[in-house]
C-alpha cells in the first residue's frame, strides 16, 4: 500500500479535522498514513480499527501561518519539514499539508528538487465551470514570472489534465485582457508566441472563461492567479449569503427554496472547494498536495485521494519527457 505523509498539526484548526479526514479516507481506501506531529496528542484520536494503517513521525513544532516561508529550511523540527523529508528519504510517496503553503512550497522545491528542465514549480487548482472543472495555474507559487515559466506551466497543466482528469485533448488557454493575440502585457504576448508550439493551445482567454466550460486549462502568473482564486472564493461565499438572506425575507421564497433544495445542494457541492481537497504543486520531484488552512475533514480526505491518484500516475516522468521535446 502507498504511504502518505500527513502534516497532522499544520492546519488552522489543529489536528482534529486532519485526523478525521485521514480516518474518513481510510474508510474508503486503505493506505499507510504517516502522521507527522506529537504522537501523544494524535494517538488518542485514532480508533482502534484503524491503528494498523497508522505510523507516527515525531515532530515537536508547527510552522505557524504568520511566519516567513524563508525560515522554513531552518526549522527542521516542524511537522512540514519532517513530512517533506519522509518523501525525500523514500519513506513516503506523497505529502498532504494544510499548513503554511509558502513553507510547503519552499521545502518541496529545496529538499525534493525540481523536475528535470523545470525552472519554477506551480500550484494547480480545480475551478468549477458550467460543464465540469477548469485546471487553473499558477495560483500562488510564483508572483513574478517570465514567459518561459508560463510556457512550462502550460506543459505541466496539459500533462496533468490528460493523465488525471482523463481529457485526451484539453483546451489550453493563456489568461489575458482580451482574446485577440495582440492583447495583453509584454509577458503574456511573449508567452502566447511560445505556447503556439503546444498542439492543444487555443489562444488567449479572459477571466470569465474559467467558468463557461469553453477551456480546460488556464495559465497565468501566480500573482494574478492567487488574486483571482481569492476573489472567486469570496464571490461564491457572498452569493450564498445573499441568497440565504433573500430567502429568509419571503415566505414564497422559502417555499420555493424547499422545492429547489436538491438543486441547491448540487450547486453547493459543485462550487465547494473542499470537494477538490487540495492543490498539487507541479514541477517538484515528488508529490506534494497543498490544502487550504481551513480544510475540514472532507477536504483532507479528498486531498489524500488526490495524492494517491497522483502517485499512481506517471505524471512527473511524462512532464520531463514532454518538456525535453521542446528543449531538443
């Protein structure tokens, strides 16, 4: 069985939702969970029926959210450092962490290393669209990018979509302020020309195209990607809050809402980021899934399944091979 290193104490809400997520995942699919943290705190949370799947890696410190990611390499007793080291030393195949995302990225890049030919790793996340999902990257690993970085993000996103989302010919687009080839800043114009080499590249796309189902992959730098991601999270939350407020103010709206309850449930599930669990850090020599700090048990469970599916694939080798074709 595959071994997954779990940063068991790194999330905003401590160890409880993380352990609950591990148990929920084990109920559906057996794997070896290596819980990184204080075993004296973690062991009492594990039901006896699941003890056979659990091992512990002692770590006495948690890298807090307000610390600078540049300090992560010095903090060798933190849960995230030791979780990454388990993959580096071959004791685990993947890492799942809801802790400090900057620390996770820095440690993964520095301790695991980058894939051959990759200049910058990128965080990829799934965004809901009217048909299915759109893969969106980079959403925060690289605030400043060059055109060649965006080109490599495109290669990684293309391979990921084919292998894990099972889309044989994903429609790949570059985020810009207009669909025309002449639109964009110097970075996107240069990246556009480079991406023309990729068979699945369909040109520029605007922010609205994330949701309309007309593209499968959208590429941008990590600054714009993170701003868009946070804006979308806020917009989704606001829409549901406004909807609830309006429903409470009218008896007819309440009746209508009861009739529409199954549809509302499906809509909420489709838009809920916790359904996707976490975001893979593409381009590092291993599997690192970065979960939201506010992840509940369901999100952690889904992040673990992402890690298992990633590791079962041959995605990293395929990325290296594909990139080599363009560098030849």
